[in-house]
């Protein structure tokens, strides 16, 4: 059994980490597994980059080419959108690698076009890390239901035209993928329901298999020890937000965390707590959280992330829409409870008052109350953290997830 994983990056970003962990888990199981990527930053020989210098150079240009069809929509809000139109010759390389099964993950930023997916003739498993595969171009549709029809009049394009770019992309996907043998996998039950309700994937086979994590790599280490290594305060409670472009990506909901922390500060926590932000450097415009805030930048290695999670008292996530966030799983594996909005696939991980704290979406007061409860009650925090760790070990360890994927591959290749 030869499995080829296709993902834009090998280890950068949540989708890449999920694909990488599955890839390495399959190798540990004795399965022949390789990754094909547009941008390789690991030194792993089983990860294959585009096979020509020109293709690699174009890989740097493709993200710029991707936005060209969006230029007429100058009034659109700053949301994630992908067209995947700029031609590639990636199918030739896939044919040369000759896998038995192709496992697609996150393929945007010009890595694979819509037409490239349509040309795949081997069995395809596609793990969805966001909604882009079944929409007319957006990654996070929010409350927009138009992917259940044929898109058009796209609110994320600020479009009033039925035959806009989103309709064009939707029609390309419908046409090009009609004969492609795709089995859809979603890491969360919520995203599976969304995919089933879409017109593009509604008739496809859809399975729910969570992302996995190596609970041996992500494990608790003594809190004070981790803080000393990272030069973090020993005498304060620490709140962590781990998200790429945390303050810039509107879907991450940082404005709601700001309001919650201001309420904590007003309630007497100002000199007792500090916010850590992983995933970006300090923005040019200072944030207004009401408490000390430290930006740690992008941490790419597991050891550093393990130390940050272990140093922290609680991890917070205020996203408005999420699939199955790696940051929550990593935090839970390190025995650090999570407070998050109860949206998307987050309830698959966080059980309210059992493994963490779920709050009403966009309700900063509710979030502030949950954070206060965890920060002021060390026994509760320890209890939630231990339960979180146990849940990850039993349900989300890579060894568990790899077996589920291996069974799916075997079934598909037997037909």
C-alpha cells in the first residue's frame, strides 16, 4: 500500500501538522507513505517538493497569482478566499510517484488547481481542514448558506451578482470533480454535517476521523520548569491564545477576547494574570486587553509548543468557526484546560466542566466568567487538565487515528 499525501506545506500550519502526524504514524505502522508539498521546510526525505526548479520558483509566485481574479472585488472584507486557477503540472509528478491512493489535505495557495483534482484517477481520500472544497471559494463561510445551493451573490466578495466569481468557481468544481473518485473525511462531526448539506459533496461518502496527536511528544511537564525555560513570570496566572495571525484574522475573534480580558482586569485580575499570544509578532497597533500581553511569534517546533502549553494555566480560543483545532488538542495533551466558544467542532474536544469550559459564542462576559472560574480554582484547573489529557490519550492519539485511516485505505483499495 503506497499512500501519497498532498498538502501545500509539510509542517507549517494546522493542516500541515495534522497531515504530517498521519504520514509519520503510517510509516511507524509499516505503510509506505510519502508527502508531496509546494513548500518543504523539514529535512525529511519522504517529503517531496515540486520536482523542478521552475515549479519551486512558481510556488513563490502562485499566492500572488491566486488573488488576480479577486481584484475586481475591491470592496470585499479581509477574509480567506482561494480561486486555485493558476495552471500547474503537478499531475505529471503524481503519476511519476505512482501511489496506490492519493490523500489530499489543504491544497490552496496555488498548490493544486481545481482542474488538477479533477484529473486524479487513483482513489482519493480528501481530509477537509476547512470548508473551501465545498464552497465557491471561501474557507470560512460563517453564517452564509449559499454553498448548499450554487453560491453566487457572495457576501465575502461584497457581490450582488448571481454569476460572480463564487458561482464560476462552484461550477468549475462541479464539472471537474464529477468523475473523480473522492471519499471525504472530516475531523469533526460539525464539518461533516456542513459537507453533507452542500451541493458539491452531498452525494459523496463522508467519514468522520479526527486529527491525531503524538501524546508522547505533547505531554505535561512541570509548570514552573517550563516557565523558567521560557523566561515567563513565575508569580502570575498565564492565559494562552495560540492561533496564526491571532489579532488580524477576523475569524479568530480576538476582539471578544480583548473585551473578556478587560472585564477580568476590572474585576481585580490586572496585576495577577498575563496573556501569551503564539502565532504572530506584536501588531503595529497595540492591543487593548487591560492586562500585560506578550507576543511570542510563530513557534514551529513541537518542543517549544509543549513548553508553552505546559507553562500556561488555561488556553483560550475565541474563533467564530473552527473545525477541530490542533491548538486545543495540543493544550489538552499537555494537561492544560481550554476555555473556548462552543462552535464548530470544538465540542468534539472540549466537554463543558469536564475537560474544559465552553462559553456562548461571541459572549465576552460568559468567557470572562469561565476564565475567572478556572484561574481562581487550582483544584478545578488540575481536574480539568487531567481529564483533558486522558481524553486525548484514549481518543486522539496518532496511533488510534492511523488505524482508522489504514482501515479506510484498505477498504477503498479492495474495490
